[in-house]
C-alpha cells in the first residue's frame, strides 16, 4: 500500500455555508486532537525502523509526532462549540507511533477548515465516498473497507491510538480506500466538503450523554441533520447504531421528523444490523452488559419525495 496513494491536493477555499447554521448550536463530534505531550509506551516519538526502540526526549510543547496529526488542526480559526465528546488520553504503542510518523503524510488528513477537499484526488478515483464519524480503534472500519473495496471511507476521530491502529491495519491489509481524518467532523462537513459530496454517513456508538442536562451534547440533533443533508447526495444512506436505548429513541424521533431523511424500514422503526456493519468493540461491550443494540437506516431524500411516517416510529 505504501506509496500507492496519490498526494492530497485541494481546491479553493471554503464555500459559503449553505445551511446558515449558527456554529455554536452544533458541538464537535470528536474531541480536540490528543497529539499532546503524552508518553508513548516505548518512550519513542521519532521516526525509526520498526522494531527498533530509539528514545527521544521532547521539549515542552513539542508534538509527539512531528510528521503526524496536528495538535489542533483548526486552531482558533473557528469558534468553540458545545462538545459532544468526552476528552480522553491514552498511551500510544510503538507500532501506532511508527504508523503515525510514516503514513500520516500520505494517508492522514488534518481537519483545519481552510480548504475544500477534492475527494477524487484524495482517493485517486471517483468511487463513492462514505464518511464515518468516530471509529474507535478502527477494526470495524478496516473490515468494512476490505469487504467493499469499491467504496472509499473517510474515517474521522481524534483518538490518537485509534488513528495509528487504523493506519497500521490499512497498510497491512493494503486498504487503499481508507483515509484517516483528525479533528472536528463538524468543521469537515461545514468547511471542507462540497454539497452532495458524500454517498453515505456512518455514526456508530456515539457518546449517549445519558444525563438529561447533557442531552444537548448529543450529536444526532436537528441542526446536525440540516448540515449533513447538504453534504449527502439524494439516495445516500445515513446509518446510526447505539446500545443506549433512550438515545436510540431520540435518534429515531429526530430522524423521522426531519424532512430530508426517510426511514428505510416499512414499519418506521429500527433496522436489523446490516451485513456490511461488523460487530464493533463498543457493541461487544454493550452486549456483554445486556444492552440492546439498535440500528437506524435512513435515506437522504429530496423535499417532497418521502412518504409519510409516524414520528413515533410505530
């Protein structure tokens, strides 16, 4: 896979936002970059030959991966919003650090909001592109990419170990249809993707924010759907999954009420897990706790094209 991907080149600066949304109403879907002064398990944060540990002492404020994901891609260029994530820091293994150093310049994307992406040039083809928001350690993403090489996956997260792990999996399995994004997926949608750029959107096991006072932090809200609808082509599939039943019910209500999306299920309810979505680590953890996993499959439609559906999903 190494060297097979084209360099990333982008078009002119961001187009005016057609949604007219107040950015403060939509929280980031993933946390700010965790490329901060945390330790790598082997003590290594410099490019090196795989398997050979070379200790490097970083100065204060020096990034862990000089050639890897940016500490804060968007910087202060965009106004901070209500967060829909819980920041977390984890140690990065030597293998993950090596992947971030070697592969990020070619396979990674820092979401800085300063240019509109040419997805055809990014992937080197005109295949359909699906955006995945939040991919954990990337195992499920890699399996979906391997099973469907004709679909490009732009997977966005800020969990640095997960970014490194997915890059490793993509290289090992020669998955040329995967790119890894670092930063705020809302900025990606608002500033860096053209209208109708996406053929699908996947949001698997987002933070449920169970406390009532935190419900405003949940990702699947009317304002988010307004934005997503402008970037999804008519007919594109929005696929959500959660093991938190109250959040699943809210997702169903919000999606059913939105004029740009239509439930693929004739009864207006939840969908069975489709064959293309493998069991994720989060799903396995939820099932072990006795949680019920609900999938929601909604299709992007033009205004006036959808059939009537009950808001209750009954």
